[in-house]
C-alpha cells in the first residue's frame, strides 16, 4: 500500500495489535480525521506521538514559542541544539518519521477561525484560559471535538467537549457476550436460564438477541431486548406469555447499542463542572483543583509568570486569588466546603515544574480521548479530570533542603524536574544503576522517561537494558523508538541508541540476552548487588516471576507493569516493605476440557483451540516423532499410539507425489467433518435421553451435523489447499497454489463411504478419557515394532516438523487454522470467526495500543521517584489499574510483606540469614559445622537442608548417608548431587532449611545465603 494514498484500507501488518483494540471500522474512521495539537512542550509532543502511531489522517502541530531549557525535561524530540528554535518546527520532522501513513505539518501562526475549520479534533496544551474559552466556544458551535490538556509539575488537567450529540458505538470495547440457554419461561417478564458452567457476563441495561432457540422461535433474530440480570446464570427479558413453548437450545447474544452523549461547551462546563475521578482516595480534591488551575491562569495574567518554585509568598498570592474566584465567580463549585488552601499552595510550589512521567500519563489519556473523538469507540471522559501525584514529594523539612536556591533553574535539561525535587535529588537520580528487562513497547517508553528524568545519566550511573528480540514491522505501531529502517535489528541496541540521542549523557548498556537460569553467569550476584533497582518490561508471567525472585534474593526494588489493549496495571515492589510480584497472582486461565474440544464444542474458542491442536498433531508432532525414532528407536518403547503414528508416517500415509498430498487432505477432511460426526451421532442420536430423562444434546452440548464436501465451497477448498501444502512440506515435497489443478486432482480421489462402527466408545468426560488412555495395547505395540524393524532402510526419511507461525500470510498456517476451525464450527452451528479474530485467539495475541503504554509507564516512573528517595512509608506508594476505554482508574496502597514469627523474632520473605561458609583458615565448613552453627548462633536444630530441588540433608535419611554427608562440605554435596561443578561466578548458595520447633504449624524460615567466596 502506498503510504501517500488516501485509501481507507488498513495496513494490517503495521497496525496488527492496535486493530484488536479498535477494530477495522474505528481504524478507518481514524483515517478520516485531521487533528490539531497546539503546544509542543512535553505534553503536546506526547499526545502527537500517540495519535500519529494510532493512524489518524493528518496531524498539524502548532506552537508560537521557542524551545527553552525547561522544555527538555519532558520534550523528547527537542535537543540542546533546538534551544531558541520554534518548538513545532523543531519537532515536525521526528514526529513525521513515526508513521509514514500520517502526514505531519507544523504551524506557527495565530489560531484563527478560518484555520481551525479544517480540523475534526482540536487539542490545546500549554494554553491560556482566554484562548481555551474562545476556541472552545468556536469548536462547540462548529461541532469540532475540543480537548484541553495541561500539566503543572505534579498536577494534570484534562477536559473534553465532543458536542451536543456525540454517539458512542461501543462503550467498553469488550467482545460481546454469548450465553448458552438451558430454559426460557413464559411470563411477564420471561426468565432466561443459562448453563451453569460459566457466568453469562451480562449486566442490567444490556441488550440481547437470540438464535438457534427451538420451540420459542419468536425470539430467534428478534430486535435487541433490554435485560435485567437476575443472577450470574439467568436474566429477565420481555413479556414471553404469548410465545410458543420453549423446547431446548439457543444462544443469547449481546448487542452493543449506540449511546448518545451531550457535552457542555468549555465555558458552561467551567461554571458547572462534572468530574471523572482519577483517584478515589482524592475525590475531595476535584473542586479545589478546578478553582486552583483557574487561579493559576489569573496569576500568570497578573504577574506575567508562573509562581516561583517553593516560594511561600507566591503560594499565598495564589491562595488569595483562588479565594477571590470562589467569592466572585464560582460560589457553588465547592458546594459550601472550604477551599483546600494547602493543596493550592502545593500547586503554586511546583507549577513551573515539568515532569516526563506526568506528561506521559496525561498525554496517554488525552491521546486516547482524541481517538474516541475520531471514532466513537469507547466512553469519553465526561468532562473534567484532575490528577496529582503529591506523594512523590519528599517529606517537607526532612529529605529536601527547602531553600529557593535548591530549586532555582541551572540552565540545564533537568530544570523542569529540579523545580520540583531540587538539585540534590537530581544528582541522586543521575547516580542510579538500573536494569531494564525488555525493550518492547513498555521498554521503549521506560527508556524515554529514564532519559528525560536523567536516571543513570551521571557519573557512576547506568542503565543496562536486555532484549533478545529483533524489530519486526508490527512493532513500529507502538514501540516508538524504532523506524522502518531498523527492522531485523536488535531491539535493545536500537532503543539504546535512540534514547542516547534524546539525552547524550545517558549511560545505556545494551544486551541481547534472555534472563533466566541460563544467563545467571552474566546477571550474577555481583551484577545485582551493583544495582539500585530493576524495571520489568516483559510480556510473559514466567519471566516476570523469575525476575521477581532474583530481586527478592538480592533485595532490590522492582517496578512491574503490563498492558492489555486499553487496560494496564503496575506494581511497585519495595524490599522489606511490600509484597512481591509472586506473592499474589492472577488465577490460572480456565482450560477447555479435552472432551469439549474433541466432541462437544459450543464456542468458537473451542473450535480454534481444536484447530491449533490439529495443526500440531498433523504437521509437527508426527514429524518430530519420526525423526526421534530414526535417531533412537527405543524412545517409544512404551507408547504404542506414538509408534502407530510413526508407522503411518513412514509407510501407510507417506505420499509419493503432490497428488497424494491432496488425496490425504481430502480423506482427512472426510474423516474430521463427516465421518467422525456421523459416528458421534450413531453413538448419541439427536433424541437420546440421559438416564435422568434429560436430552443428551442439551445445555452446553450442541447437537452436530455432518458436512458434505463441495469443491466449489471456498472454505472447503481453503482447507484442502492449506492441509495438502503443509502435509507436503513435512515430507519436504513441493506444494502448489493452483486451486483449479487441485480441484482436478480431487475428482480422482477415492473416498470410502462411511459405515457406522459398533463397539466404538466415545467418552463424555475427561475422567473417562484419562482412564481409557492408561490402558496399553501391548499386542499392537509388538506388531508395530516388528513391522518397522522388518521395513526397508529408512535412510533419508527424516521429516520437516512445522512450527506454527501466525504472522506469515503466505505459509498456509493461518489458512489451515481458519478453515479447520470454521468447518468444525459449521458442524456444531457455531458462528464462524473471520481471519482477524481467529488470529487473535489462536495466535494468543496480546492486543496493544500506544496510549495505554504511555499512560501506564508514566505511572510507573512516578513510583520510581519514590523508590529512589528510599525509606518512604508504605502508604505513599501506589499499585494501580487503569482502563482507558471506560475510562477507569484505580490506585491502592501496596500490601505489606507477610510476617513470620518465631521465638520473638519477626521476618518476611525479604529477610535472609547470611552464613559465611569460608572459615578464617580459608576452608569451607562441613555440613556438620553448618548444622552446629545454627544450633549455637540461632538455637535452631536443623532437620532439613535443600538446594533448589535437591535435598542435601534430612534427618529421615539413612544413618550411613547422614554420616557420609556430615563430614563433607556443602559445595561438595551440591556438586555430587547435580553432577556438575559449581560455576565460578556463584559466590553464594541459596539454601532452604527446616527446623525442629515446639510451636504448632509450619514455619517458613528465611533463605540461607551461604557464602562460598
């Protein structure tokens, strides 16, 4: 696709993850929207970055001012060389490089009405109240969506006006719910009861329609009906008194109904504000901040500047102005509650400040509102939101010398941050040593913020970033440090180079390693003990937990975060204070029962998982088993089913030519979509009853029907083409994409007519299936071994296992998955899924959008300020969850680490007992001396010692083993049990002990940190 074309076609390769958040329709609407962003300080460029990555039609950036030192604290596309240059002009080129599909232009003139008319959305940042009133009134009259965003130090403000009639087409972006029905009553209202395996997921006020209902057919494909939830498994609908009697079956499908909202103009909303709560712990601050921001505008008008940092006289002036505004203009804003004067003073103290994390958070939110304005997708902010992060401030008169000089500008890139935290704290930030694990979307945003705040940018400071992945095209939509020319390069190297351009003082070391046991020789004790903290930017739970354990072991703070579409979460882990990431976790995903997949699917998720299993079972596992057998025939001595597959692959099913592959695919189609279904219906006829008199095919069990092959059916042929080509590939044969030729081959394929078999057992639950699987067919095992051993030479018969790859549209992988899943869905009357949805589910894709990433990383870096300060109480830290679609924000104090107590001593999992294993004479202590140490020093009788999964000592061991080991050194026992030498980098063994105690219950003793170097 030509980036310069005005087509509304979507580049799915570039926008793949975002498409799963917004959908094709919303993305096309984005491509019809021209957006103006006024103000190119940090907040403006953050909003511009996110919506350019998002793919609007065109972005115009506006600023009449020139770059100042203060701007460099958060404006990541400006450099020291841009000081004195127009901010919009200086940023234009780098913004344009973000997305070749989005033209970017700069404008430095006045915002006249004629100029504003060309835009669908206008965003003002760093603007005066007069400008907001004037432009807001004009936009409201012309139905131009209008957004005001502002940050002042640790405070943020956001306002939205989308006109008097704005339609929201999807308020939350969630997949519509679908529930299987077990009964519908006749009544007013009728009660719909769903299967009791899973909650229906609906809410009162939602709308549903119905399909596949037998008996009460009046409901099938009816107009959407508003529901009232009765309980998690039932809900009321309309009057069903005159409907036919319900018989069985049916699906209730949620229908998302458009919702029309009315927005007040900026002028009217200023007088009668409605607030979006950004923090439920700070609800009382909204009114004061609404007044305080207006007072700040008045202060600038009166004095030509913002209040000076931490100057009390300026703070008192702002308080006076705020009180006068309440008295003269806004007497009802606070609902007769007093103004929080201390909050107003805090705003005055930090108003000149400019923080990258605050602009990232507010900028991410504002950019999402721009997208909502363009598309009607998700619920807009309605209409004001205020945010503050005052917890980041050190305690007054304690950690910061509150002198005017400490906060005065230095003529450096950190002036905006020094104005809030002071020069001494800036020095502390610059000396930090941090380890960033991952350089993807979150990693890029973290590095950007680190560069802006100067983390590790001073003498002795550093940031080590590791990521083993290379850059792919789909990364460019949300990993903003990468450009098209970087594709195939290492993420960590490119990201490090990009942020060093933003801040040349940043000390970044790029690695390309996976973190895990295999790299503990690199990320060893010395490495961790030299760190101040760790930030995770990972996309899998296993590695998160590993890094969490390493941080606990070496007692380092951890900043943890993640996103899923418009949702994001973050957690701060502080040594000896909070619980760790692994202390609590999400419940495991509900696995689909095997019998449901094999015989009783009722949702597209079931058929897609079945198709994935088919892919592995046809094109990967058989080839792997053949190759293992050819290498070592004994590997399947006890597995006759695997041996059966090896025999078929090497003999019965081995193709000799391309036509054989097509014939195999056709016969396999017949087996899966016709014969197996016929056999299932032979065993369980449609009208069969269970012993309790209930229809077998009812509730979650949908009665299937066999399919008849039709070479003119597109899906049928998709399956044949994909299956035949993949089968050929496993035998290292050349395939074909000539559908007409394949159709000709199909004419000569002999398909044996199906005859139902008696005595075939079809299991109806997983327990039956597991019991049957445990019985081995020894006779068949011997027969297969003899057949294979007497076979001709297998030299050159190695096969090609195929690993599933979802992103290559030319490899037939997704073609097979989509066709296989939708054919099975047709068997069971399950609505089919298009390729887009199929790839999301079968490929286990994590939806992602740049706005959420920016916002969540901004919040993470606010916690970083607190962590660097050290020794802060737990109540000032925050964990959080956000959902930009709703919008919803929830913050909470971290939970404290659980305490254990024994003999009057308290400890948590953070504590460890350090044992110096090397005696003064240079020799390592023996196990006996180790046990004696705990008896003498801790008055503990150790009865169990383990190293990982290996037991070094236990009182239940035989007397001979105990005596032998008591005289050995612990490192010798570890070496003996592991049959490997302890690597040179290992300075300490992490041991777990159990002790004999008189107390009831188990006691988890701290880790033993046993030093051997």
